[in-house]
C-alpha cells in the first residue's frame, strides 16, 4: 500500500462502524420468505441434540 492510500484509509473504521450501527436496525424490518416444500419431500437435517418435532 502506498503512503497516500494508507493516509486516505486512516480513520475509515469509525465511518464503517457508524454506518453499521445505523443500518443494522433497519434490516429488522425487511421481511423474509418462508421455506415451502412439496408434500412428501425428503431431506436430511442434522441437529446438535435430541429435538422433539410436533
């Protein structure tokens, strides 16, 4: 990295952190899509411990 590039990037960490703090709460309001599977679809699932399915 050249000296000028290093000088230009100095202090940009605070800008990145501030942007993340401001934008992260907004992402909570973006809805996701539920997964849908066709009837009788078989797939593998791995779990860390015994889990009761209802």
